[in-house]
């Protein structure tokens, strides 16, 4: 995300467009340095090392009784048991995200299993600026190595937790910003060889907002790492056209979900210390859907809880439809559902076709 008065790499004011399109250049370094990802680095370090904002009890789904898929429950348990402090904080801060990441992860495992007969190769997953890699590591483990995973994070305190839990044969780590990772990086470094032909699955874990509002350029950057038939997931906290409705949803998030894990004074302290800079880089639903639709043939919104939304986009309608079939309907605690959460098409360059 950006600080007031800074500029994007192309020299325009932040929010007016322009994000780094390659690694290593001075423009990319300036863009990253001016972001809230770096501006809040000390706060992230405190959380990632467990010095601050630690959930007082482990995160656990409140709707386990509604889940009849044993594999899904096991996936949830693995995510909570083998995660570092910052990912634990993330789960305790985003309503329903444990259930949703588990749903997506199990569906991707099943998709890789189904596709393996026709495509006898390893599948690949990249999560952009995703803490200690809990989401990716869990996917690699549950797919029995059929899906190789790569996690980026510019926050150094995340790496020890990744190394502690990761199987290096199936999960790799890039200790820098997502905007420093390009196809060239993957080709130049031997450790990233499994990802050189592009990734099958890409997941943006609410990271863009910490760099700025330039969604079109940000999406273009990560999409350059995707295979032509790949699936790209975007988890974002979005602005609402009605500020009162946005605040109402925020109150439910804080008073129902976060209150189960943090003391009221901790919630208020985070709001004062971090949330202003965090929200400065948010965009609205229509803006994100339009940016995704300009880049991909097919765009669906597949999940929603309070002000958080998840999209999946692809140029391969068949692959996206197969994922949606395997994923089934989202399981969202009712108190966090403010609108229809069923998967629906919201854009794409092939506007006359449906998945």
C-alpha cells in the first residue's frame, strides 16, 4: 500500500496506476519501499514473531457440524496446527477464512488428482505475499506432493516458521515482495525450477492493498506467472459504496469474530496503529471485477464474508468450471454473510459465454 504523497513507478501519483512489471529495477524497489507492506514492517514483525496480537485461543471453525467431508475437516485441522503466529492472527481476523481456504485447498487437491491421469506431471501453486506459507504447505501435504507450492513474503520473521513446517521437496519460499518475483527469477534460480513453466494455481492473499490501488497493473504482474489454462484466486477486502454498510460489517467482524480471539483493547490498538494504512489501498467490488475482467476471459466471485471477497479467474472456462464443480458451495457462518455468496460470473473478456 502507499503512503500519501508518494508516486508509482511510472511517476504518476499512487492510485493513478502503474505497478512494477519486472524485478530488479529501481522503479520496482521504489514502489515496494513506499508501500505499507514496508511501512508496517515493524508491526508485522511483532505479530509474526508472536510478540503482539496473538490469538488467545486457537482458531477453530464454528460450523464444523455442518461439514460432512472428513478430508475438509482434516485440512482445517492441519492449517491451524502447523501455522505460524502471523497466519494464526490472519485467521483470527478474517471471518470464515479457515473454512474457505480449506474448501479451495481440498478442491485443488481433487482437481490435481483428476487431471493427473491426462497430465502425468506435477502441478504448481504460488501464493503471493502469504505469511509463512501455511495455505501452500497444507496444499502440498494434502496432495501428497502432487502439487508443488511456492510462497513469497517480504517479512523476514515469516521464514523461520515456513522452514520449521515445510517439506523442502514440495514447498519453496521466496523471501521478498511479490513484485520482485518474475518469470526471469524462476528461470535463474535452481530452487524454483518446478515453477519455470508457469504455475497452475495462483493465490493473492489480500496483499495488493498493502502496495496501492493499481489493480490492473498488479494483476498483470502476477498473471505473468500463470500457465495459459491456470486458475488465479484473489482474496481481497473491498470498499462498499455505502460507508455505513461498510462500518456495519466491520463491527460484526470485530465484535463477533475477532472478539473470540482478541481482547477489546487489542482490537482497538490494531485499528489505531495499522488499519488506516491498510484500508488506504482497498478498492471496490466493481473496480476489482473490471480489472480482472480486462485481463481474464472468465471471472467468478466465489465467496464473501463481511467486507472480504474471493474471486477466481481464468482464460480456460473448462478448467474453471471443473474447479467450481469440485469446490461445491461455500460454508460461511451465517452471521458473516451479508449477501448472496454463491459462485457467479462477474466479468471476463468472453462476455457472451458462460462457464
